[in-house]
C-alpha cells in the first residue's frame, strides 16, 4: 500500500481549503476551477447523490472534499467527473477504485473498509458497492435509499 496522502507541492491553497472544510459543518464540498459549486451538511451519500442529480455537469472536472470516502463515495465521485478528492478518512476499497479511474486522492487515514456507525460490521453502502461500476452503483444506491428528486 502506498502513502495515505499523495503530496501536491504546487497546490498549497488546496490544503487551506481542506482545513477550512474540516472546520466546517459541511459533509461535502465540490469545487470547479477553485470556485465552490456545491456544499451540503447532510449525512452519508445523500450529498453526492443530490449533486449528481441536480448540479453535476458531467463535462467539467471537479475537486471534491468529503468527510468519509468509502468505495461507494469513490464510485459516485468518479461519476461526478472528480479529478481529485480530499478526506480525513478513506477505505482501501475506495483507494483501489480511485486508482483504477485515475482520480488523485489525499486521505489522512486509510482503513480496510468503512464500518457502520454503531458496529464493526461493513457499512451497507460499502458492501453494496463492491464489484460495481459507477453508473450501476448510482442507480442501485438511489433505489436503495429511496431517493426522489
């Protein structure tokens, strides 16, 4: 396993943005050309699903700041045309997905998998996302959570 954080020497401002994000109540922020285009304080995958459903332009590349990046979030980030992602916590499953789709990642801590908040069991979304492609997972997760626009 490589380093948990891939350094970007030419972008110190991104680390300041990350620090600001971590001090906020936001669970997700999406930037395009250094401009904040989406933010949310909602929990789990709902902010990414909302971004994909309402704000996402699949043609523009974005930078995502997320509080937790499991494989589920990694797949949705790929679908959002994310070129770089920052988080204090990510899973090994997410790292494999991000590397497969050539998304740069900056994770302060990498754990084997994301767990349920109340037990050591694997998070249901992490489990659901295994061996899925981004579009397939997006469709399944919207059905799983009963998401309606």
